[in-house]
């Protein structure tokens, strides 16, 4: 019932609903509108042993037959090698579908060879770091930022407002224990976070045709990152509540804006002056963004690093949350 | 025997010599009292007298420096069993404002091992029409009624009600008094903190008047009135207080507690004071006499 109460409040409270659900969608639509046109600019390079006419002007023509190492180092999403009546398609990004254009290319190549038979196409998925379009990069960032909002606001709400107005005092007189309270509060935030991120994914797809849907085998990793992100954000909310008490809510809003600036979500951190780049290392959203990119197949961090960051975030969240609940439930 | 003629001989709360000292003040200084089943005990006192600290120590919200407390016949700390048998209504109550009345009652029920039936509680506290209303949309009086209802949600044997009728209109106050008396008749021990003297006089079996961290007097309302030595009280405008050496000024009025009513009235009339009231002493007069101030 406590879990249900926290969850219900998240969706009924106007401010929380705005911060948890509406604001990420506003950011999504705002940045999507700015960067949306770049979505179709998928980097494609091709080599053909025959002269082809009217190939997409955005595609890069290669003059010599590339080696596999060269293909990997080109930084393109797709490389097509049409040679000796055969087509090798190297997919370096599974985000972007160019199937229809590959079909047109195949027909043109067959025509250039004066062959009516079907050209044999072999697809190669190259398993190394992918390139994201600006829009994909930002959409993933919006998910990270939405979870920051969900977790941090919950931390502030719980340990500043509820504690301040005596709800915790009332709970102290019941048999509720601190673990149950923490699990209920964080559980509700995790569900809210999942719903918020799912909405970002669905709207990204519906409005901007950006496919951020997770393959079934990655769902566990995705949920783990959601959990870790909520926990560290909750922990941040706790720290703010302990330090700033009544003004924690206002400080959280300011910090949220600062974090967005330093997270590298809306512009690359390299745009910042060197001293400010160092500050970004101390902002959790930067790591949350990295973790989500990792789930989407980008090598932002090693596998070991991924688990270390996630586990650290979760432990920090639990420790801070338990400490704060213990502090507020302790007799004066 | 208490007011309802029941034997309130089962002690549900016994407080022995509790103390709470802060560096600059003795908030609670060696206080002892007890509450029996089916009894309403009121703690009265001016602001800063130590009432809230005393109650919070008993509830387990504050630690004590010394003394011992027996809950339901056993000296012990506030543990899980005690929490299950104690109900509390704070003076200022906080809720999940976006839950409905019914959801809030269910939430609190879920935090105890035993509880009253939700329907019964809603019926007793006349919250039926508001059962699906979110708390932020309730009036102050409705919130107050809900807060008192939550104090009884776990069907407690001992209940602390801190200013339960504050902010209610006179009709709603009387309704809540009836509800409190109904629970008393079910054998609940009730500790009431109130600044409404008429409320304390109407409801209490025993009254404890506190000041400066001490209980300065105790007894039933009638015993306190009888033992105060007050025969009658004359209430008149404060600008004439100088007419009597022992008149107590509180606000716009002066109060004279006297056995020689006739002489006092003669003195007032001699000075052309005609807007005075002569009445029997109340608990409020006892309080005024003992503490020298009207309760705020």
C-alpha cells in the first residue's frame, strides 16, 4: 500500500507529473525539432567495380577496394562493397535502416553489369562501437535526464517535504520499517522511471522515427541502468534534503539545470572550457548517459566499467536513502 | 469511577518521573501521571509548558533523560507491540495530499497488524461523502476529522489527541466530542491535549495542568474547581483592574476570584462599572489562577 501511495502521488501530483513525465517529453520534442532533420543523414560509403549513375549524392564513393580494417576506421554507418558481381554490406550501425536504398543500389549495380540475375548480397554486422546520429544521441540523453528528474525529485519530496511536514513523524508511530519505506519509495520511482523512459522511446519513434526500442536480450541491462540511475538520483535528492532542508526543492531545480548543462546530453562536453569539463566528471547524469549509450551498443565504457558504475550508483543510493530514513525515523 | 460510571482501573499508561533537560531549559522536569482504560486524561498548560515534549516522549518520538514509562502494564520502550496498540493525532497533521480519504485510511491500516473496518471508521467520522476526494481538496475541518480517524485506525487501546478540535466550528467540535466519548466508552484510554478549557471540562476524567515542565496540579475538573477555593468569578473591563489588588488581567478583561462577591460588586458599582459578569468558576479560572495567564 505504501508503494502504491508513492506511485499514485507521482502521477497525481501536478509538479511531480510535470517533472517526471511532461518535462522529458518537452525536451524530446524541443531537441527533436532542432536535430530531427539530421536523422536521415546516415553515413554510407560504397565501392563499386562498375560505374553507377545517380547514386545518392550524400553517399561517399570509394575509389579503391577497402580492406576490413579500412571499413572499420571510416566512421560510416554502412559501407557497401560491390565487386565481381557480389555485394558485401557492412552494417556498423543497427539504428538506421537503409534497406530500401541498398535494394536500389543492388538494382543499379546489376544493371551496370548487364545482368538480370539477382546479385548475391552478404550482410556483415561489425561488432564494434557504433556511431549515433545527433538525434539518437540526444534521445538517449533525454532518457537519462528524465530519470535524474524522477529520482532527485523523489529524494527531495521524501526527505525534505514529507519529513518537514511531519509525515515521517507519523510513520514513526506505526510499525513501518526503514527498509520497507525505502523499497516502497524507490520501487515507485523505478516504475515511474520505466514509464517515463518508455514514453520517450515511443514518442521518439512515433514523431521522429528514431528506433530506441531495446532488443529482448538487453532488457535486463536496460532495467539495471534505470535502477542505478534512479538510485543515484534519489541519493542526490537525499543529500540536498539533508543540507538545504526547506529550500531543497528549489536547489534541486537549479542543480537539475546545471546537471543538464554538464551532462553532455545537449552538446558535447568538449565544447566546454577545460576547467568546466573537469566539473562534468562529478555530475551523475554524464555517467547515466554513458551507461544508456552502452546499452544501445556504444562503447562509452568497458563492460567492467559498466557494472562498476551501476553497482556504485546502486550502493550509494541505498546507503544514502537508508541513512536519511534512519535519521528521520529516529527519536529526537 | 470515571464520568461514564465505568471502572477505569486497568492502567494503560503509567509515567514515572520522566525528565528531559536541554542546555537552556528543563522542558520536562520529573513528571508522573497515569491513564486508565476508559478514561480521558487532559494535559493543559500554556505554550512552552512542556506538554508536547511530554507527549512526544511517551509516543517514542523523543528520548527521555530519566524516568520510566509503563505501557499496558509493562515498563518498556516503545516497541512494535506498543505501536500497534497506540493511536496518535498530532496538532498539525501531514498526509499524502494527492491520495483520497479512502486510500489514506487503507494506507494507515496497512501499517498496523490490526485495524478497524474502513467503512465503520468512515461512518463514525462522517467522511462518507468525501471518501473519494483527494485530501488536498478537503476543508480544514474535514482534514482534522480524518487525522482523528487515523488515530483510531488501528483500534488502539491508548490514544493521544493533540488539539483534536482546533479549527473546527462549534457544531463540528461537539460532534467530535461525541465521537471521542464513544471511543472512551469502548474502553480506550485517551490522552487529550487542548487549549479549549470547555473541552477539557466536558471530556476529561482527570486533568493535569502543566507549567514550566512540571505538573502543578491534578484532579478531576470538579475537584480542581472545588479545591481552588474560588467561590465566584467577576469578569469586567481591564481598565478597572486597579480597583482590586488581586485582579488578574488577561486580554481585554480582568478577572477577580473572590469569596466576598457582594463587596466586590459594590466596589464596581461605586466606580460606575456596570458591564461586569458574575459566574461560577470554571476550569479556565482555575488555570488562570494557577498560571497567571489565559491559555492561548
